[in-house]
C-alpha cells in the first residue's frame, strides 16, 4: 500500500495556471497510490514497488514544502514496504509465497496498544504544527499499523485501512480539502473490493478433531 497523504500544501499551480514541479509530484503521488491499492486488492506483489515509488514521491513533496516530520515518516513507510515485499515473496511455508491469513488475536491487541501510544505521542509533537493534531496523529498511527498488517498479508488489514480512510475523508473535508476527500472516498471503495477478494482467498478453517474422527 501507499503512504498516507498528510494534507494539501496550497495551490500546486504556477501563477500562469500551469502545474509546478511540486504539483506534478502530488498528482503522481495520488495516481501511484491508487494503483498501489488496486494491486494490493489483487494480491499482486507489485503493489510494494509501486508503494516505494509513491512514498519516494511524497518524501520529495514534503521535504520541498519544509514538512520534515512528514518527510521522515515516509522513510518508515519505505521500510514497511520493503519488508512487505520480502514477506509476500519469502514469508510463506518453506520460504515460499505468503498466502492470505487471518489476523492473530495478539496482533489486534498489540496493534491497538501501538495506535494508542503513537497517537498520544504524535499529538503532543504535532500540537503546534497541525490544524487537527489528534486526528492527524490517529490516522497516521492507524496507517502505520495497517501497512504492517498488510505486509504480513493479514485479512484484517483492510478493516484498518477502511476505518483510516473514513477518518481521513472527514479530516480533509473539515480542512476544505474536498478533492482529497473525494479521492480517499474512492480509496475506501478499492479497500472494500480488496477485502472481498482477500476473504475468498482465506484458507478454510480447520475442522475440529472430533468431527474428523467421526467422519
């Protein structure tokens, strides 16, 4: 998956009406982000290389805008995409391809704790620089957890992505970033499609030993 987009940075157009270099980077970031989600929904491992390109684009975008904290966050996404790429190719049985799996209960617990801790810490850090520090921090924390879960190819990652994107739609709309809100509404549709496809790919639950013995 792609890195979470943390907000708009003004009009990307040149005063003459032409798109600036930053504007093109932003547009390419959204395009590669959509492609990344589309590929992930189809269990296509190329979603990670595309995600790395997407993250690199946003790293350049944020750095050029002076948003160094957001730029630094993209480095984390680069690492998570690289890990996911490796896990999907070599994380399965006998170092084979990783299949879709159910999210372990302990992963839900650890993920919830991580979201709480990260949200609290980021809210403090972003209090003076973000228009909505709590919601900005919460969606960032959820995105990081969702990306890690996606790398492990856990079905529950789609639920986290959908919740994150719903919150982002509201966040961007509240800040007047209506085009971005519409784009993330489209991402929700892609995530729902991905969840349906991955549900069909889930392995059948093992039957109880008693039932097997009787049969």
